[in-house]
C-alpha cells in the first residue's frame, strides 16, 4: 500500500489538519502524526487512510485514476471568452471617498465609449465562439448611458444563455432604466454599507442622497424580488459598522448574501484610506465575529439562510471543486482568456483591479485594446506567473489545493509579483480564511454545521463534515 503525501497544518490543541494534493483532508490526532513520522501506523490507521482516499493499493489503477482526477479537478481550466466586464462610461453622479476607479465628473467630456469603441465591442461580441455570455456593466455609473447598455444587450440576442449585471449606485432610476431592469436576464448589483448613517458617510450629497438610494433599493427589491438584486458592503476596517446593524440592513431588504470586503487599496482609496493596504488582526477578528453572528442568526431563524459570500466560495472550493466558476479565487488564474475588462476608452485589462491600477497612475497593466485585440506579449508575461503551483511556500501549504493566485493584487500593494508569498496580504488573508473555515468544519456546535450545510447547498445536515483519526 502506498500512502499519498499529506501537507499538515495545526488545527487545534488536539489535532492537525492533513490535506493531500487532491484536497482530501482529515483531522489527525497528534498521536497519529507521531505514528506517521515514526512509520509506525497501526492497521486501523491504514484502514482509515485507504477508506478516505489517502492510500493506494499497488494493483488499483482505478484508485490511482480517481486520485489523479481529484488533483486535476483542483486546477481551473479557462474556457473560451464568455465573460466581459464593460465600462461604457467612467462618469458618475456620486464621488465616494473609497472609489476604486477615480471616477470622472458627471459633465466631464471624453469618458464615454466613442462610436468606434461601441462598434468594436459589438464586433467583439459577434466574433465570440461560445453560445453563452455574461456581461457586467461597470463604471463610473453605467446607467448614465442606457443607450449603450441597450446596444450591447440587443447584440447578445444570438446567445442561447445570457446574463447581464448592471453595477449601479441606484442613485437615479427612471422609466428608461426600469425598462432595462425589467429584462428577466438582467441582474442589479449595488453597494449597501450598512444603516443610512454608515452608508452616507463615504458618499457625497449627504442624507438626501442616501434616502433616495434606500428608496430606490426598496423599489427594485419590491418590483423584482431579492433574487434579482445583490449588494456589497465596503467596510472601512478602521471604523467598521456594528455587526448586527449591518446584517439587519441586508436582511431588511431581503438580501441574503453579504460579501464583507474591506476598502480595496485602489483609486481614491489609495489616498484617502491609506490603511487599506494591509488588513490587521482587528479586521480578521471582526470578520470572524461577523460570520459567527450570521451563523447564530441562521440557527435562531431557520426559515432564512444568510451567508458571507467569500466564505461560502472558500467552503465550496474545499468540498465541491469545479462546481462554481469564481475568477476571484482559482488556480491557475490565467488572464485575458475567459474574461476581460473593456474600459471607457476601449483599452482591455485582464481584471477590474488592473483597470483601477492604470487609472490611479500606478502601472499600466492593459493587455491590448478592443479594436486591435489582446493576444499580446503583456498578457503572456502575466500568464507566465499566474499559478501558485511552483511557489515554494504554496507547495508546502495545506491550503494550496483550495487557494488561488492574484498577481494584480500583489502589484497593487507591493509593486512586484515576487514577494515571498507568506509576506503578502493575499496569503495572510487566505491563511486566515482557510484556518477559520476548517475551525468551523471541525466545530461540534450544531448551529455551525447547520449553516455550513446550507452554504454547501446540502439537502440535510450531517452529524459532521470532516473525518477524524485518533
Ligand atoms: S497563497 Fe498562502 S494560503 Fe494560499 S496556498 Fe500559498 S501559502 Fe497557502
């Protein structure tokens, strides 16, 4: 019998987490780890390891194939281009202190797509080989140009599967915008930072504007139901809002998914929120309290399941590889292949963060433009480093099968991509996140297992979610 190598990470005072290359894991007691190191495994140990997919018999080609399939499943495969983030205008009717794209003023000329850029975007859509398309309209405030949104949407009629997301501040909605929103294949994404005071703090225009936003949010939720509307809070980690107030602000609008993000270190935020470069232990503690508050709420009111979006993504990366498509957390994380960003001037970026970096004047990470294409040397250079596979720290890390790579984040924070991995905010954030997720997985609290089971979309609630070896 051959034992597959495991990477080990402390889990608790009694046990260590053991993970193999396929992402299969168990909690091994310290006694087991000693027996493993001393090559003194008992027959019970061997039985357990074989049953849990950590050992292979010499004459078991099917078992070997299953293991190799499990390893391969952990690697993302970028398909054809079918996801476009489009920025028809950089102008905006608000000016938020944490704006990541340094938006242009409402009346500023030269920040909308030109006729030529629109024509090139439409030609790009015509040339796609896929039969499904997802388009996210970003800005600026994209609803300032409903004509451009309509032109793009009309050109997508040929795709069998279509999904449009309008990322809007919901400051201004009129009949023309509502006619667009009425499409069943269109979804609305907005920002909601908490109660009215918190929401208004980082926005211009004071309480009147915030009241209007909240009324518009109520209008679209009432008109379409919460399934069509999603919202994100952006949190000032130095002064985070009261957790229960934030959760209830979402619950009151029927919004069940809360993506708890600190201010992104981009755009205006680089100047006005300098602390956003690194998150500290206080933020991580806030994040844990927030998730535990959601778990407690889900247990109290079992008719409703709320979730923290990124934690659910991490959880599904552990248990359900390949099930979801998340470009935020994947490995390898190739750029400019299955999704691109087309800016207001037609420049093509690999990610929205790359667009923000260029806009902040930090570094130009454009990989081409929508007229001439983006199969460029710049894209190839980025993609030569788009994996965590060969990083010495990641190779030793128990979380490598679940984790990802974000070159643009490293460039944004440190101006380089060769920082020792363990010294990056990306790594610290994910070490903390996966430590926390596994602490939840091995919790004996039925309330915790109940929430995890819902977030995994399991039909029932198992007694436990992780195997243990004494
Ligand atoms: S980035 Fe950090 S957490 Fe992620 S696999 Fe690498 S070492 Fe582990």
